[in-house]
């Protein structure tokens, strides 16, 4: 341990912990730095640079996972990203408050999602939802990796709860610049990073397939969703550069044995397409049957990403809540985990947490714990192109970590419980009444 006169170096060694290696959990140590915000190469730190950690924490066999990445979050804890305020500085405050609460669920990075809205709303809110940047500021909570615009270029026949009056078709990329604001979607208009990271649109409408390559050249991920696309149309979108499918099976043409639709592109593993796309799965037991989820995972496990599609009712008690939906105010009723558009049986997103999705998938699929955690860490990081910094426990990656306990019920159900969350090498959350941790310093 450091001597009394040795300066603090911000390094913590987590020991007696299990790390995911392939499909297994193995006992190992991990060194992290709160000064650099990175995971360290322990051998080099100890043997080459003769560095000792400030603190050694015995985790008692708990699991260490990379911080969770949420790729579809519409809001939470009473705040909806698709909201305009008279004083937009208050919007920024609401986002910061959400970030601090969200990290307590294990989510350390996320893609804030804005649904189908009028152009003016996008132009006002997107500047607040762009990437948080690379500065290691742990106490700010979860960080945005860029915004996801889910609409308004969606198929009215698969609108879900999106307001049909807000939906549009695009003939050229200029239609997107006009809708979202050029400074939010066109890097050449800002001479720097843009807020939008991902866009969900129906490829069969307008000239969207021709627009996809331009979006990719801007660094924007194109995701197929809310679509009536046939297998041929979906394949053309993937060939043009689509790399993601938004909430697979929901709000899209269903699988048919003579035309498998969008789902069919997951079954292609040859040179006819440049790649098989990633896809989001809502494992809340409401949007999809557990058997459907297992089929999707078996079809393309390397593309499988768990998402919540959570609305701002997540973290709130049951009741009826207002929702801005393109034009005018609507209402969503929350009863337990179920969200329905008031007066209908239309599912309106979810109120589940990402750790609950992991646990559901783990028990429904027969996947190993590392495989289940990969669906909220390494796979979404790869989809977003941030795999060097996020979703990894390798040296040089951001020290965003989740410490998990493994609990088993009498019925054999395995549950992972979020005990601690570390952001950029600093502990930012610890579960109440946590016992069994020993600290050596």
C-alpha cells in the first residue's frame, strides 16, 4: 500500500472479482484511474512504472461488467426528451438530473431518443442531447453518446404511438437538414461534431434508400424501423449502409414464410450483403414473447442488443401521464410495467430498466452471464463505433464499470443486482445496505 508520504495517484485496484472472458466468468483483478478515467494495464503499472494503488477493494467474488449502454431511451424519472420548455436552460437541467439518476440503474452511456415531432422541437432540443464529450467528469452521471431521432420519416401503417400527422417522407437529404436543422445533422454546417448519432426511418418511403449513404458519410447510423419494408427493400437498405434495426419485430411487417421482411436480413451470412445489421430487442415480456427473443438471438447473436424503449414514466408510480406526441397533448397510462396509449390497447414504450432486460433475457434464453451482459456493453459499443472506449474491460477503455451480485431464487431464476457503479474510475453509486465489501488501504 502507499506510504503515508506517498502522493495519491487516483488508482484503485479491484480484486477477487469475476470478469467476462469470452462466454465465461474468470477471477481476475482490474486497475482503474480516477485521474485519467481509464482502465489501466496492471502489469505495466506495477512492474514497469512501480505504481501502487491508493486503494485495494476486495469484491468478494462479485462480477465486474463494463458500464451498460442504452440505445433507446425516450425519457425517465418524469422527464421526456421530446419536450419543449419556455426556458430551455431548464431542459438542460432536466437532462443533467436524469443523467445522475440513470447511472444508478447501471447505465453509464446512452442514446437519448426523440420521437416523431414537429421540426421546431428537434431544432430546440437536439443541441442539449449531443455527445457529452470525453472529459472524465464522473459526478455528472450517465453520458450521452449522441441523440437518436426516431422519426418522423416513418411508415404511417407502422406508426405505433407516433402521431401520424407528424410523419413525413424525404426525397433528398435536404429534407432531413430542414427537419432537424442543418447544425444538428450536417457536420459541414458546424465544423465539428453534430448532436445526432442515429436515425430511425422506413427505407421504403420516398428516396430514403438513396439518402442512406449520405447519412453514413456524416457519421450517422441508419436504423430500419417503423416500416412495411419487404425483405428485398430491407436488403437494399442494408446494402446502402443501414447497420441497425430499431426494436426488432415491433412496428414492422411481420415475418412471413414467403417473405421474411426485415427480420430476414438477419439470416443472410454470405457476400450478398456487406454485413448483417445489429438489432434492438425489448425484453420486458410485453413487447415480445420470450421464445421470439430466443429465436432472434440464435439467428444473429453478435448483433443482439437489449434496449428498454423506456418512456418518462420509468421510475414513476402507476397512473396516467401527459405525453407530447407531434401535435397536441396525449396521455399514457402506466399499470405496473405496462404502458398503453390512453383509451387503447396500443403499447406505448416501456418502463423497464436495462438490468431487468438483462435478467429476463438471461433466464429466457439460456445464455451465459457474459453473453447477456455483452448485449448491453460490447455489442452496442460496436454498433455505435465506440468500442475502443466503451463496453470493454480492456486497458485503455473508459473506466465505466458496474459491480453486480448474482442471486438465485428458489425456482432457479438467476438475477443480477447492481451493487455499485463506477464512472471514469470513480464510484458514483452504491446500493443501500450493501454488505460484504472489504477495503484495504
